[in-house]
């Protein structure tokens, strides 16, 4: 160790660290306007590292490593999910979702974790090998206090935590500073609040009565969320007739669905569809609505249907602990929730681990529907699928399965991931068609409405289109509303692009069910802010949110 010091290796490493820091921070922050806070953030991390390592050089390199780890994780998260790495990802999501992320993106996460472990081990080895003067602890504490003071001053001068509104967290910059700022009031809060709300409430409209004929049965409603599924035609890619009928069935109401997210965070789309609210209306809390709004949203599609006498249930493709979905589903009105990872035989757990096949969930759904249809009550069954989820570099079916389709998809786009997407989509279509036919037989002439939608686009569509994850075109999936043994209302209509927050209202209208004052008001808002709902400047929308709060429909106390 003394030999290394005498050769000046430590000094060279120190100089190299000082040279490396500015371009690293500039690369992570993206624009010059973000650099001041980025450099203040690095200085804060240096002060923090110096509390652990007494030597200046080792502390510098520890800060560099910490900066690189935060920034690279944030860049990867932005690339695949369109969102920067935040504190809430650690204390809300990490424990419940780490296993899933590791399994779904093993080719990326395992090398990344190995690289992080190697780099951290290198810093520890560096601390053991370099002999340099140790700074006394009181001086290191003083340095950290100075760094924290400088950081807070620059954060305040940069606009403070309010600067990190949603649009700043979803563009390709602030990869370092957004994470650290999220620990200083820019991240999720304990008490969520609307960020698009006015002080004056909007008077709710009178209820709209049912449009069913006297004695006409209320239709059963099945709502299916197709994981990571989008209509390629919205991005200029032609599809075959099989896929076309899946996305736009004959005699159905179909179209493009605007969702709040890209690449991931299914929970945000589910939240919008089931509650009629945009997750983005809660700002920096948007990624954590299942946690922060559990028990706080008291007007939802499941609760409304329960009030009409429906048996309300859900089949989840996850487990109860995943992103707090167990508590959230229960809080918004579902009577029963089944979770794929805990289903007993004859559910094939080993096949589910390999394929996450929609067919398996539909088999379980048919069993539930059989019991509920026999009970004579109208039922609402929500199903969340999983087969198209995850890394599309991973083949989940044998190469010869839909081989021609895979080759044609790759040849048409030049994107291998799209070939895997097409294969999984073909399986999705086949499983749904089989379910639809069997469900129709089970109904014995009873009316039903089937609502289907995609939760978000898969991450590879950035490569398919050349667009950044923040582009609105990548927040567009599909929806379709089909009638079985009945017809859709002749006046049922929707704009060219429908926001996911309005899908619950459209579902009630399609079923000719009554609209209470909240749903009636939301239906009227469709003309003002069809999509995207959150970005709409409508004052009526903002006043509507105030009305929901004052009526106790959304509890933010």
C-alpha cells in the first residue's frame, strides 16, 4: 500500500476523479439548465461519502460510483418505463416488485447488478490499498453540513421541490438530481393531493336514468386488461386480419386509448380505468397511487356496480403484496380477488411460471362465471392478464410456434422484439377467442358486455418508432367494447382517442345502466377533455375534482 502511494497512484486517481465528475453529471442531467442542481447534488453525495470514508480520494470515487449507480438506474428506468428513478421506488415499490423486475428483465438486471457489486467492491478495495491522510471526523461532518447547505440553496434557487412536477420526471434529464430531490420533498408524500384542482367546486349534474327497457336484464360485464398490448396500426404498422378483428371487432365500439404511462406501471392504468381519475392528477404521487390512495377513493366502477346489485370480483395476474394491489382492490369495492400466484390446482403453477398464459386465467374465470351465473345475479368480473408483459428479447414459446408470423413481423419492422410481441399477441388472440365462444355458450342467451383494453405499450416501441419515451404517441393503446346477446346503444360514441379515465363511464353507458351524479358529470366532461385528461386545461375538470373532494368521494384529509 505504501508503494502505491509513493508512485503517486492516489494522486492520479484523485485527478482522474475530478476530471470524470463534471462530464458524468452533465451527461446524467441532460441540459445546461439542470447542471447547477446536478453539481450541487454531486457535492452533497461527496459530503455523504466522506462521512464513511476518511480519505479525500476514496470519498471522491465513492461519490462517483454512487452518482453513476443512481444515474444509470434512472436512465435505464426512463428508457424502459419513461420515468426517472425516485425515492418512492425504494420505499414503496422495491420490496414487492424487485423479484418481478429481476425475472422479467434478467438479461439487463443481472449484468447491471453484477457491475454494481463489482464497482462497489472496487471502491472498498481502493480504500484498503491507498494510503492517504485521513480527514478528522469533525471536519467531515462540517464538510457534509456545508454540502447540504449549498444543495438546499441551489435547490431553492432552482425552484424547489415544486420544480419537479410530473413533466420534469418523465423527460430524458434530471436522472441524478430528481432522485436526490425526491428525498427532499419532491417525491411522494404521505398525504396525496390533486395538482389539477380549483377552489370552486363544479355542481354535479343530476343522475341519468337507465336506458334499459322495463324488465330488461342488466348485462353481465367482463373487463379484460391486456398487458403490454397496443394496436400496431396506431404506429403505422400493418396487421393481419386476425389481429385487426381482435382490436376492432365487428359491431363493437373500438378505438385508441390514451393511458398515463409508457413501458410499465400497469397499476396507473388500472387506477384510471377503475376510479375514473388520472393517476397523473396526483403529481409526484402518481406512481404510488395503489399505496397512497388505498381507502381514499370512494367512488369507483366496482363500488358503483355493487350498488346496482352486481357481484363484483377480480382476477389478478400478480400476488396480493405486489405494489399493494391486495389492499387497493379491496378498498375500491371488489368483493373477491383471486391471484394467479396463489391459485390452487388444477391451476398449473409451473406452466404459469413459464408462459403467464392468458388461457390459464380464462379457465379460472369460466369457473367463477359459472358459479355466479348460476346464482342469478348480474356479475362484474375484471381480469388482468400478463402474457405480453416483460422483456421481449426473451422467447416464451418454441421458435417454431408461429414461426412464419414472427419472421414476417421482423421483416416488416426490422425489430426482433416486435416478432416476439406478435407471437405472444397471436396466443392472446387465440385464448380470447376461445374464452369468448365458451362464455357465450355459458350465458344461455343472457346479455353481457365485454370491455377490453391495453394498459401500456411495451418498451421496444421506442426502437420501433424512434420516439422518446415521453412522446404522447407512446402512451396510446387500444380499447374495445363488445355486446353479447344484446346491442350497444345507438348513441354510444367516443372521441378518436379516449382517455383511460373515461372508460368506466363508457362501460356504464354501453350497459345502459344509470349514471349517478358523478358519472353523469364525468360523461359531460368527455367533450371538454377527452384525451389526455390530465393535460386538459378545462376549468370544469379542475372544479370537478374539487367537487369530488368536498363530497368525500376522494378523501385527501
